[in-house]
């Protein structure tokens, strides 16, 4: 029987708010069993770029990572955010290790190809995850804290979507663990009506997802998140949840369901 592993992904909305971050870390520390944390931080990278006089260019909601911006995201993700999280976890008695995809050759990628004349710059699409390296760290009771950076065969660091990193790590580690993947969200989960707190969609599978999409109950940035989650289930991840911080610890109780489960 495989040991259980909980993977949690957080974004900049939590990281940049000290009170919310403290609340999340309190819950994360209390989770039973092996853990791995993936973080984003695009808003913080944008703020740092602005303070340095570097323009942030976006196309279809995605960042263009040019020569200047890749330096900013490396400083922000691998430095400022990652080490802050490691230090805060250490203060709570958790032995963690901050990593990018270059460390231990943990996540290899290639530069996203130019498509229809659109070049996203130094953005990486994942090729492989070194699950043996990550599982070795986890076996030593270390908590990997993954920054959203990968690397290619020439040693170039690449900006990579944090949701994708969390999903690909989850899939790779199914070889060694029974993996649950948790995306921390601002709301209780996926809401049919964002303005109605009682419209939580507690369960989404392939069939009702298509219906919800046609009804436009699921739109915009939530679409790639759910499609990513559905794919991870197909690839062997045992559970995928979209939930808020207050539900994270309670989600270990089988009778609690105030969140969205992807099947």
C-alpha cells in the first residue's frame, strides 16, 4: 500500500497578504502525513518589475517573459517568495527545502514554441519530472517547496505556470505515493455564481464539466484549471480538490465537503 502524499498549490493572493499566509501555513503544518508545497507569485513579480521600471506585457492573460522579465521572476520566485516560505515553515518546526525545477534536475522543460506569430519568451512547457529525486527528499521527512521555474537542456531557467507544475509533480509522484492535489482558492471552491455563496459545485467530473461549460457556469481562467485537474485524475492522482484555506485542514475529515472535488 502506497503512503499518502498531500500536494498543495498556493498563489500570490495568499503570499502577498501576511495574515492570509499565516493562516494558510498554520493549516498546512497541521496536515497529517507527507507534504509538498507549490507556490506562484505573479502579482509580486509584477510589482517588483514595476519598481524596476520594467513593463509587464500580457497576452490572453499570460505573461510575456522577455530577457528582463525572466530575471525578475527568478529573483521573485526562487528568491523572495521561496525563501520566505521556507523560513516561515522552519519557524513552525517544519523541515523544508526550497527548490526550482533546476535543483536536482527536478523539472525539465523546453521553451514554448512560437505559435501564430506569438512568442511568450522564456516560458517553459514541462517535459519530465524527476520523481525519484523528489521522493528521496520526502522520504527524509523534508517538505519540498517548489517555485514555478523549470530549466532546459542548455541551462536556461524558464517561467512555468504553477498550476501546471503542481499537476505534473502530482502525476509523476503517483509512482511512489497515493497523491491528493489541492488548489487553494479565494472562494470555497468552484462557484456556479460567484456572487452566491450557496452556489458551490461540490463535484465536477468530465460529463458535468462539459454541461457547466456550455451553461457558462465555468468560464475564463477556471477552464484550464479544471481541465488540468481532470487530466491528473486520468493519470492516476487519487483526489483533486479546489478549496479555501479554512477548508484545507477540515478536508481530511471524510464527512466534510465544503469544497469542490474533481473526479
